[in-house]
């Protein structure tokens, strides 16, 4: 295998991140480690990848939104889950572990995903029982029924044909990373497929020039729904992607960021400079899988203290572990909002006090608290036998409140989005894979400079391999 070095030195926002002490939560007895120990990131990554690539949890090269060994259903997917699934294949291959997929398998799977997206987008798929599979041959709907052959958009009931801004933004971020990986590693056909989809996506569909805000979107109406209003809700990824793709001018981008609410709040002496609405951890950290925010003032003053507040709050409540972020409830329970203070909204940030999701720790791996995140994952796996399986990874949630009647119970579900976030967080922790390629895109670099300014940061080196 021949390799040549591509050095990527980019001018991005940069500032030091000070580590602040956080009181440790109770740790499990190391003697209780399962046979497939999770005391290494490789073991967690291998288990999570086994789930993501399993025939049981996929259909027609697309991921089940959720899968359960005891519940039926879940065989639908949204644009975010689909994009992150394709990206996870490249990330798994790039790790070059004994369990990593071959390039032939990776290329075939990613190509199949991109082909499906393109046939939906262009209308080339003649099977359209519920109408066009993409909105105006541009962006994608909320839910697709992936077990149909071929897969199609859900019927026009509920939110199946909602046109979601944030899920399309996650898809576009994944496509940019796939495109730049393919360009950097000599796979022009793959790059062209990703570029074709991106070129026809239009984020101005959601933009309101008068308020400089984006809509969340509504059924058959991207201008509908509420306006995305908080900086630390995940919606800032929409602003970033719209600018990176050239859909917003520099002035509009600046105004769109300034229009977002950014209230400050404090919990137990920990100040979060830009609070999210409900304190759900993914709203802070998920955009940072792509935008390298950990090395910005936002990372120092918001991401890091939000994580510290999570840990401190869980300790103060007497929970066995931390990780308060939206997830499925234990057993057959549905999706619930979970967060930790401080929050912009009034009232209790938890729907189910003590319900913890491992994906929060996966996302925290990209912060300076990676050590605490790994310890927390191990605590969850070793304290609660139902929470982790060596061939599937982590279930979506576990109840960690010792005073709860269902203490120690776990969700019946494994969630695609949670598994993808956890896996990609692990990969970024290991080698900066997403940042390494996302920032190859000149629009991404420009958007970062305009969003955070600053001096220089050195991203991971890019190695090109002949496969």
C-alpha cells in the first residue's frame, strides 16, 4: 500500500480550552466488566459498527431509524440518519481496524446510498406512490419507508412529508465530508455523486430574509413551522451549511447568526455563555462533530461548561451516570425530551428524571472531557447489564435514578442516530476523521472564519491511500 502525505494547515478560529475540575461520579467495579470489555475505544467502536452495518438494522442500503430485538417497526429513516450512515462507512474503513469493512464493500454501500438519494431527488425513480420523493427536486422529506422496494417517502399523513431544514443540513454536512474524502483519496465517481446531490439542494427554501432566520419546516412547506431561534439549539448547523454552500452572502450569514438568541445561564457556579432552550446535550455538541467548535470561544465558554453542568447536575441528583439528551424511554417507551440546567426554558429540564443516553458521552468525546466521557460509558455498561451488548453496542437509554421504580431498566430500542453520533464521536476522538475532510471544502473554511474568526489551528493530516 503506497501512501503520500497531504498536509492540511488551515486558518481557523482558535483559542485555548482550560480544563476545569469536575467531581467524579461513582464508578463501577472493574471486576464486573463483560467478556467483551469496553475499556478501550476500539471495543466500543467495533460493537457500534457491528450494529450499524448489520443486515438486521438496515434495508436497501439504508438504516432503520430504530431497531429492537423485541419490538417490530423502525424500518424508516430520515435524511440525517441516511447521511450519517453513509459517512460512518467511510469512517469505519478509514480506521483500518481488523473489523473495518473493505474498500470494495465501503464503496459499494456509499455508492448505493448516494444513488438512492439522487434518484429520489431527480424524480428518476418512477415508483412514487405518495408523490415525489423529494421536495421540488431539491431537498428531502422527513421520513422514508426503507423496507419498500424501492424505498419511498412516507404517505402524506403526520409528519412524513414535512420538509425539515435541520435534517437536510445534517445530510449536506455528511455529503460535503464524503465528497471531500473522495476527492482527497482519488475516487472521482463518488465525489461527483455527492456533488450532484449537494448542487441541487437549496437552503434558501427555509430562509426568511426579514428576520434572518431559518424555519424548521412544515408539511410540504419549508417556510412553515416555527423559526429556529437559539444559537445553541442544533439549528446553527443550518446557518453554517447554507453559508458553506454559498446560499447565504457573508452579510446574510453574519445577520443570521446575530438573529439567534444566546442567553447566558449558570448552574452550581458553572456558567454556560449561550444556553440552549431545553439543555439537551446533543443540541450543544452534535454540530461540533462537523464544525470544529471545541477550539473556539464557543467551545471554551459554552460546549465545555454545558458538559460540566451535565456532570455536576447528575452528581447533585444522585444519578449513577450522566448524559441527559433526547432519547427513547426505557422499555417500549416513546421519544422524550431530556436536558440538564441551565436552560433558557423555565421548569424541569427532564421529562424522566435520571433517564440517561450513552450517545451524550459519545458526543462528549470531542471535548476536553473525553476521559470523563469514556469513564461514563464504562460505568453505564458495567453497572447496568442491559445497557450494552458486545455485538450491538449501547441501547438508547437507561434509568440511572436510584429512587426510580424502574431503576436499571433500559430502552428496548437501539437508535440509528444515537449509534451514528456515538460512532462518529469515537472516530473524531481517535483521528479527527470528519474535521480532516469536512474542512477540505473551501466554503466550510470560509464559513468557519466568518463564524468564529481567530488565528490558526492545525487539523489532522490527510493520508491518501491507493486501494
